[in-house]
């Protein structure tokens, strides 16, 4: 599966600002690193489709995706606090309406990722179920 590497500025500066301020609707996803068991925190934007809440990986097969697959219990911090979820990966054939809603929500911010990775199989999607 494909992966678009983050540049230094995004990884070290932008992501921290996004998590601290909620920039562009960013929420903070906390997952357990599969190699160390330590928490990994990354900014994400979830989308609601037909009453379900979903995570989308715009960059493809990222470390957080691999970590969620290994340990699907995740935390999500929003402006209203921290909530716990179990993440369940969505099959490729069920992803198009979720990806369309995600692209509609985030617009130009994510278009480059979908141009570089046009196949739905390149964008892991997880449904978040409250625990």
C-alpha cells in the first residue's frame, strides 16, 4: 500500500499547532505505538456519515494506521474533551461514500493527497465506536 511521507515542517511544526489549537477542525488522535507501547498523538479530522464517525488516512499506509490495526483502542480529544473508541477498518468497497464526505468536508486541504493517491484502497478508513 502507498504512503505519502510528511515533510519536516508538517511533522514537527504544523501538526503540533493543529493539535494545540484545533486548527481547521483538527482533533487529536492517540494510539498505542506497536513497537514501544508508548502513545502516539497525531492531528486528524473525523467525518460523520449516516450517523457513524470515521477516521481517514489521507497519506495512506501511515504509522498511525499500522498502530490502530495492532491496537484498535484509541482516544480522540476534541474541544469537548477526551473520548475512547474502538476503531474498525472499513473494507475498500465500502469506502467511497466516506471518502467523498471527507473530501467535501476538507476541500482543497486534502485534494493533493487524493490526486497523488487516487485509489480508495490507498486511504485506510476506520469506523469509531464509543467504548
